[in-house]
C-alpha cells in the first residue's frame, strides 16, 4: 500500500512505526528491521487508531504533519517505558492546542493512565510535566476483556494478556476483516490458552510478541515475552491467515532476523518479521500467499 493513495472505505490497514522491544537500538546492523520501540498505526477505512507510544510515535508524527484527526485515540497495551516514552515527542499532536489525545489503558483494573504518566513525565525523570503541552490529554480506563465502544460507533475487542502488571491485546474488525495485536505476552502451558485462541480465531492477521528465541526464553522465563514458535502455534490453531512478529529483541541484528524469518516461513509461509514503516493491507490475497508482497517500505 502506498500511503499517498486514497484509502478505501473497506480497507483495514496496519503500519508499523516501531517494532523493537525494551529499548530503541541503532546502527548499521539494525537498518532493515528498524530500531524504534512499539507504535502501530491502524486504519479502519479512514478511521485512525494509534496503538502504543514507544519511540516509534515520533516518526509516525513527523510523517503525518497534516491529516491527523483533531481527536486521536491512543490505545496502550500497557504502560512500561518502551510503550509510553515517546508520547511527548508526538509533535504534530501534542503541540496543537486544538488537538485532543484520548488515551485508553486496560491493564490497571479500570484505572486510567493519569497517575503513571504524570509520574513518568515530571522532574527529575523528565524536564517538564504533560500539562505544559498545548494539546488536551484525556485519559480513560477500562478493564481488559471489555470491548471499547467509541462515540462514532467503532468497536475494538480487548483481552488481558499474561505479562508483568498485565497487558492488553486488541482485536480490530472492519469490512469483514480481522486484525489481532497480541503483545506483550508470555505463553502459558498448555498452549494456546483457550480464551486467547477464541479471541484471535480466524484472524486475517495476528501480530504477536516474538522477542526471544527458544534458547533465550529458557533463561528469561517470567519476563513476560514469547517466541515466534509459539506465535506460529497460536496462528495455526486459530486458523489465522497470516502472522507478523513484533517486539523484536534489541540485540537481534538484521542478519539474525532474516534467518528467523526464513525458519518461520518454512513452518508457516504466510508469516513474516515486522519491519519498521511496513504497511500491511490486512486481508489482501497477497498477505495469505506471500506476505512480503503486501508490504511497502516507504519513507
């Protein structure tokens, strides 16, 4: 998909602006897959949702200096630093006094993100507090498992995921297409979890946390992340058409990730490692056959 082309009312599109986990990385060995932490741009027709505010929200904003809606819905998977630290750097939104950013947090048993974000973005951890930003910030809490229903009638499914302090998985459905974003999560035993399996059943695309290799996971059990192998198991059990792996380990280089992708596609051809700035036309035939053909690396 070319981002300059008109958006079909029936299109469900996803663009990755940050795909790393834990911390941003940079250097010549991280060029292909990118180094920013999570931020996803999801459009149901022209209806925008932003998922997470890691460092990737900075380039998302710089690439969308015009055309953002006056009210932006920012859905947090959870509030760990790699998913929140980019918020003040979402410049086209936060520097616009006419703009309202609505945040949604579902892993705090109904509480919103106000207290956590005010603690993070204040001295001595941050030079200024969020209330100096020209935009309006409105924080909303919900309990994961409850659907989010918006004023325009849009509806997004949610589920609580196995992660320290909890995380929220999201399901977007539009024009008969289904996108499920499942990060951050640690797989359980037995696997797949029945509730999660039902949540992602028949998805056109599952976006899944594949931070660790199986060899790394045995040393990092309890840290709240999973492997690409468990993502493949979930996608196959759910009859999903395609699988994308995100929350990439900050130490995994382009060469390592290309090998992982080859190994993964040997097990599930319609799977890929997400690359920063890739755009996916969810539900397009090319996603199910050769997913890389449905991706556009655009500046």
